[in-house]
């Protein structure tokens, strides 16, 4: 038997690559780690110990997955990023500075037990849960 140690990467297909890169780098603080040529269409962003792969739906890789995501046809329900501990007021202020609408901070159960988290949406409508590290 094996044991899952954490999230290695997630893949998000997008028809708004530049907006998605801006959101994940400027709003969430991820760094671009690797980019393939545009015809391949993959941008990999470092998110702590994991990667967020952004794939342009118009690229060779993106066309394999079908049509683009929409507000009603997303590729997933949500994913959760564990963030380093930050005062909740600072987190809300940071997101507000980028005009990011937030849900309520609530105690929710996740991989590390109960903890406070908040839901936001990326430019393609994917729901991102931000969870304060315990």
C-alpha cells in the first residue's frame, strides 16, 4: 500500500491564459516555474510544494481536453491551497486590492483537520479555497 503525501499538481484548462497567469502570480503569489512553447500551451506555476499547470485550450495540449471551461461548465468543483498563516484581515485586504470577491471566512474540515478558509474565483470561474495554515 502507498500513502498520499500531498498534492503534486493540478491542471486547469483556460481560454484566458494571460488573465489566469496574472491571477495566480499577482493575486496568489505563485511563480512561473516553467513554460513550454505556445503551440504546446503549458505554463507551470509553483504553489508551495505543488504545481498549478495552466493549459491554453487553443494549444496542442489544450485541444485534447475538448472545449473551453465556462461559468457553468467548469472542469472541477474547487481546489484548496494551503497558505502560510496570515491574519484574516490582511488576507481580505490583499484580495480586495485586486477586486477579488470573497466568500465568508469559515471553519471547514480539510486534510489538516478544521481550519479557517475562504472561497474565491479565478478568472475562468474555477473556485479556489484558500486555507490558513494551522
